[in-house]
């Protein structure tokens, strides 16, 4: 696969964002640049929802792009009326959203006659990812949860952290200060079913708190 941008980092925080990033690259390869812009906008929306949800699961995650941006900025205690830098950032993303609304993928009854070109798609997508990673990094400085996938890694600025949970070695890897993945070492060959049966508490200890999987139980030994 030819990635639309080299060396960009974006943490694996949930399935929705992972899929959006996957299809963003896939559409870059196939030349579907209108779809790229649609996905880039969706990544910003998903970032806003992630930050709002992590702050408080009861936060309203509905609304259009402008509503979600306002909700995220409120969570981060950023008042754009008092900070021209953040105001301009918000305006840039809003403008990109407006461009998307005039492509063939737009909903509604607008005249949809704009086709996104290759370099435009690269630019718009890069801006949306940079915007999202920037605000995820800001949000990471306000969080106190550690060592679960999608949460913070400690010590900070460590690419890997090695832990012992219930006698098993667990290696965490970070991206943008968030735990991006966890690798559990069982010290011997073991089938997936046995791994789940023997190490449910270990798996629970590194999965996100709101993860939903059929074998999930309340772990007694959390990090």
C-alpha cells in the first residue's frame, strides 16, 4: 500500500478511527480523492467525540462538525473568543468541512460539482490528521488514567513500557503518549482459547474500560 503521507503517527484509540485511517490510505491508493476528504473530516469528528467521551461518557456526542468542535474545545477549556490561534485552527477545519459539503459525497441538496484533486486531497487529509493529533496531545496532558490501550503511558516519552500482570510479561507501546498496543508473553506456546481462559484478568487490565467482548469479566487486579 502506498501511504498518502510518510511517517505520520496517529494512536489506535478505537475501531472507528482505525477504519477511517485504513480507508483513507486505501482511497489514496485507488485515487478516490472525494472519499479521502470525507474520511479526513470523519477523523476530526471522531477525535472530538473521543475526547468528549473520555472526559465524560454522558457528554453529548451528536451534532455537526461545528457542534463537535465546540464541545471538544469546551472540554479542553479553550475559549476561541480569547485565543486567536485556536480560533484560526477551528476556522481552517470548518472550511475543510465546507469543501467536503460540495463534493459528490455530500448529503443534502447542494450543487455538488466540485471534484477533489490529488494534491488537494493530500493537503486536506494532512491538515485534519495534524489537527486531530494536536488536540489529542493536548487532551493527554489532562488525563490521569494509565496503561490501558487508548490511555496514557508512563513514564512519559517512553516508546515501550514493560509490566508484570498476574505473572505474565506485558509490553505496551505508545503513540503520541497514548498506549497504542499491548503484547502479552505467556512464556510458552499456547492456543488463543487457553490464553483467554488463563489470562482474562491480564487482558482486561490492558483493554479500554469500555471495551465490549464476550469473555470480559471484572478484573480484580488492575494496573
